[in-house]
């Protein structure tokens, strides 16, 4: 552990030294579909989060900064830094959303989010075979549309946080082994960077198309390590075959009473219990179960979306139930747990192009005794390249529904001091993500929220997102 800590210190020191000496930093290959999870938004030609940033002996996987950023390669300086084993990405995202009907009240607000991401190739930097590191700093600014205007249980924007924060969000070391068929991560690690993830839903701004509502909803004592607050964790991933993977992670629970005031991360001693989560996934396309590509199609770089996965999570120790008590008026205890299923698949492709239509469905449920929500369901589709000549644009429409269990409804009604009008909240979002220029993305959207907070009138939210990769 001391050796690993020293390696991380050296890695971070090298990056900071490069910055102070005026070395330019490489930037995001594309604007983030979800700034809370930059691992999903690495663009074509850029290594995914946690993968080695070293170029292959057979191919050159260097990012194409001219096509993906506002400022290009800076005269070759970015390429030199990348070849040395350090990749740095900087992105700014600005949202303006307004509630035009229903909810708490009419009104809107601006929200800003900055990401600085550093990826390190341990072998290039220090001869650390199979080693890599990852550091992400985030900064939030602006108002809170859902808190002040909508009142939704699930939220309306994946940038919104309980309080504005600036600090470290991810910081982990990774060791790959078994010829890169397995890897172990240790450090500050949010589970929504890899677990319960569907690429087809990544274009949407509604938070529940990232980490689903029933997992993101905190239980009676603790919640998971997800945006905007992470905690220490260990994650093991095994890929025995290109079509299969399995992941297992254990992290500290984040206390419910501290989520609104905690810093950018919560230290291990201040956590509440621990969370264990596992997921097993399969790609029908990689297994060759779908229609074979034609020879012409096989020559291009098109990669279909294709995944089936199941997962389960639980917290320990046992937590108090939300409202149930025994004869002595003491809270009854129960295990805080849940499970989920997800599927996504490219269902249509425009021949010999990167334009395709992908559909997704996700369903998850909880014990319903320590968690306000007892299940959620999300369905939708996204069309990459909906128009000829606009292959980098994406159009999407999706719906998500979260249901509160009997104890969750009783608790919410007691907190409000009045009966609820519904047992479930539903959100529908339609959006169009347009790349206007290299490194510039504009994304208008509209949402319809039915029964926000399970007691408020239906809300209509509209707005726009601007993303800049510098």
C-alpha cells in the first residue's frame, strides 16, 4: 500500500509540475453526456477511463484534438504529453432549465460544472507494468432548479447537487493482470462510473438515466458512492471473454444526514456501514449472436451498442426501517438491498455509416423497508446521427418511473403533514444533442414530470445545455 501511495504521489506530482511549467493539457475528446461520469464520454480515438493511455504498437490511438476540442493539438504539445504517459482533459458544462408549469413554482436557474480529469499510464511514466491512475476534480456553481422550482423525487438535471462544491471526486489506482483480462481499482470511486450504466441513455440530462432512482435514493441511514459525493472503495473486474464481464465493488456508505453538507468526498471513518455491489454482463453482438456484418460494413469502425446485465447490491449492517416499529416503539431492523436488470441494443443502422438507433430498458427494485423507493423502470431510445451529414448529433426520447413503497409513502406523507396524491413519479424527456463545432455542443431539451414529489401538480421543464471541450 505504501508503494502504491508513493506511485500515486509521483503521478500527481508529474502532472502538476507539467501544468506549472506551462505544458498544455489534453482535453476531452467529446462533450460529456453526463458530467458525473466522464468515463462514458471519451470520444473516438481516446482511451476509456482507466485504460492505458499508451499507444498500441500496432495502431495509433492518439486522440484527435483537432476534431474534438476548441484548441486542437497546440502545436504538438498535447501529443508530446500524451506520449509521455499523461492525459489531461478539461470541460465546462452550463445548463439553464426553467419550470414552466406545475411543481413548486415557476422559475429557472443556471447551473455550471467544471471537470478536470488526469489519466496516467504507469508503464510509460515509471515502468509500472499494468498500472494506471485516475484523478478527477469537479466544481459546481449556480442554482438548483429541482430544489427550488420542481420538487421532483428523482431530480431533473444530472448537474444539480445539494450544495456547490469544488474538490476531488475520483482518485484511484488500478492494476491490470491476467493479460489485461482483469483489473483491481482502489481509491475514491463512485459506483455510477461503471455499475448500472447504459450507453444508450447517456445523452439524457435527467439523473435517473444515469444511476437509477431507487439506488440513488438514500435509505434510512446511508446511500451509495455516486455523483456528487464519492467515498473510498475497491473494485474488481474480470473479462474472461470479450463478450462477458463481471464486476464486484465494496465501498463505504455515505451517511444520509451528511449528504447535504459533506465535502467533495467522505472519508472512510466518517462513513455509515459498507455497500457491496456486483454486476455480470453479456454482449450479444460480441458473442456473434446477431446478424453478421456485410464485408463492406466489417471494414469500418462502427461499434453497435449491445449489452445485457444483472446486478445486486446491499448495505451492512442492518438499518432501521423507515416507519415500522416494534411493541416498544423501537424501529424494526432490515437489510438495505436491491437488484436490477438492464438491456440495450442497436436495433437499426443506416448502412455503411455510424448512424444507428439503439433502445434500452432498465428495471430495479429494493427491499422497500429501508428505502423510500421500492422500484424504478426506464425505457427509451437514442438515434446517433439522425440526419445525413450530422453523424455526431444524437436525438433521444425516454421515460422513467419511480414507485414509493408503503413505508416510503408513509414517511413522505408524515414529513409533508398531508396525504400524497400518487404512489409514483414519472418523467419523460426529449432532447437533441448537436455538435456545432469541434469541442462545442448545444443540447436543447424538454421534460414532463408527472406527480413530482408524489403530491405536486405536473411540471413542464425546458432548457438547454452548452458543453465546451477546451
